[in-house]
C-alpha cells in the first residue's frame, strides 16, 4: 500500500494491521469481538493466515482453502504493484516527451522569430 499510495498508504497499512490483529482472532476469538470485527473478519487476509497456522500447528485439518486465499491475495497485490511501477514509468516517459517536445517547439519558435527579425532588419 505504501508503494501505491505513498505516505497515506503507510497510515492506511497501520490501520488495517490493527484491524486485522483484532478482527482475525489473533488475540481473541472472533465470537468475543464486536459486530464490526465479525463483519470484516472474512475479508482480511490475516484471518486465513491465523486459521492455517492454528490448523497446521495444533488442530489438524485442512489448510488448502486458507493457502489458496492467501496466494490469491498475494497474487493480486503483486499485480497492483507491477501496474503501479509501469504506470509511473509511462507517466515519467510522457512527461519527458512532453518537455522534449515543448523545448523543440520553443527552439523552433525562437529560431523563426530570429529569422523574421533579420529579414525585417530589426535584429
């Protein structure tokens, strides 16, 4: 998020991390948390990470669904980051080209003005 949103992304990441710790049954079971935490719990990646770790360490059982959801989340976050880098590269190229074209046009305009004044004898 920090890569995509800059300083605001750092703040947002901190807020999401705090929400994930409390709403993903990392500290308390989800059933003991507020209604808001229960509502957002299925949409937080840490919920599936904690569930997979609990099943792998002590409960026994399948972690396939948890791993798939974690991999899908990781895949989409990487796609967003790659898109951001390519967008920045394209934007930088567009700005460089715009500045280059502007300088070429400005040079051409100045050259034509100089020729115009020479023809009139004012230069």
